[in-house]
């Protein structure tokens, strides 16, 4: 997929502020509002822009503990992976999940209200799953860089 400089600048601007109107985008890109709107629509139709979301402050929502949980499976059959993926999808406190190379099979990013809530997630939800052998958790002390925009 070939993106020109204007597309990249448009994407960078929208990652900073998804509320920009076609008129505002046009001013930033030195285009008419209709040209900027058509470019945005094209990028949405191509799937480059997959949606728009609001960034929320976890602490303001009472989510004081951010952590990463490495999950090691005891068995790797497809039914176990599917079952574990379903479990992950049902848990709101698991905000991201990746399958990994290396020692751990999965890496989960979690937000919990407090340490007891993280403990319950690990001991009452993850460890009882039939495929899970062990987990290793790391609690975030401070986040030096917030989730940033993708490079364009």
C-alpha cells in the first residue's frame, strides 16, 4: 500500500486529534476541506484508519495497577489455545494480549483496581485454566512513555 506524504501527514494529525474536521485537516495539509475529507475517507475505506477511540486516564477510572502477565502453557493443542483466547476476550481487565516467541506463550497487559484484584485475576482466572502451567507478573511502577502514535 502506497501512502504519499499528504496521507502520512493526515494520519499523524488524526493520531494527535481524531476530532479534526475536514476543514481543519485541509488547513493543516494546505488542501480544500473536500480534498482532505476524501483522503480521510479513502484511508478509512482502505482500512488504514480502523476506527476512532477516546483515550481514558486509568487512574481517574480507579485502575491503580497496570501490569504485564506472561502466561506459559502446559499444552499447546489448538483447542487449548482457542479456549484460552476466549477466556482472554471475556476479561475487561486484560486490555491487550499477544502470542509471543521465546519462553512465554502469551503476554497480557492488564489494568486492575488494586493488587488484590490483580491477585484474583491471576489465581482465580488465569491459573485455573486447563492449559496454563504458570504465570509471571510484572507490575508497572511508572510509565515513562505513554502509548504513542504509530510512525507514519
